[in-house]
């Protein structure tokens, strides 16, 4: 991140915190630097800084990344007055973007789970209706306990870890995506040393749970 990028963010947030006229200028400047840019040709289209971040680190489609960008924009303008030190405007905006992205991903996972459960329920019903007559008197009341396999276990543990330690999970997720310490520190609003410590704590906290999952199927 350059000094110019920090100065632009500070100028944008200064305008947004101003009067109505300043806010309008701030909105235009905000879109110019962080939003999608439309050219005369399709090839000239640019997703913009915030959308690209959501696509890369959230692994989102352009449509989903656009929604995250819009939600982030709304939050930034609504919460602009909560930013006290304009010197850290860029870091603050990225915190809003990151939190919005994390919330969006969580909602997506919950929706996917509900869809999956609905599909499984429908298929089970269809299967039960089809085989009801054939299997009369041969019903298995035993239910599986625990996790089906290691993958299911790890996924569940990671989701629980995210719920309990969102900051740790986010930093770890960024690192697994290939971000360096400096970039992660900038996004989460911590110093490089504090970010290293956060990542170290995150690995220590999640390690026992992952180890538990790796024991599935081992005798």
C-alpha cells in the first residue's frame, strides 16, 4: 500500500463526514477509486479495488462480489461518523469491507446448508415412499453418531472456530489465501508484529480440533 492510497482514503472519508455537498463529492470520489468502472467497451470494464478483493479473498462470483461492494458502501456511509482518526481511513474502510465479506460468506454457508438439508429430506421422503412396502418389518432404527468423515469434521470445526474467534479465523483465512503479513496487517488494522502473534494464537487454538478430526478412521 502506498502513501498516496492512504491519502486518497483520508480525503474520501473527510468529504463523507462533511456537509451534504461534500458527501456528494465524497461518494463520487469513493466510487472512482474503489468501485467498478464502466467503459464504452466490455473489455474496458474494471471491477474496482473492493470488488476484486471480495472476488479474490472471498472466492465470490462477480455478482456476489458486487453485492458485497454495495453492502460495504452502505455501511461505510452510515458509519462514517464513527471513524475518529482520519489518518487510518483506509484501514477502517478495509475493516468494514472484511467484516461485510465475512458476514456474507457466513450467510451463504447457512443458506447452502438449508438447501442441502431440504434436498436430503426430499430425497429421503421419495426413497421412503418408494421402498415402504418392500421394507416393512426391516427398519433400521440405528443413527450414526459423530462425523461422517474427516472433511465433514474439519469443515464443522472451522465454522465453529470462525464463530468463536472471528478475528483469528479471518487472519488465518487470509494467510491461507496467500496474503503476506504486511497485507493482512493492513486489512485487519493491526501492526505486523501483532498480526504475527494473532496468527500464532489462531494456529494454536485450531490445532487440537483439527487433530481430533484427523483421528477419525484411525485405529
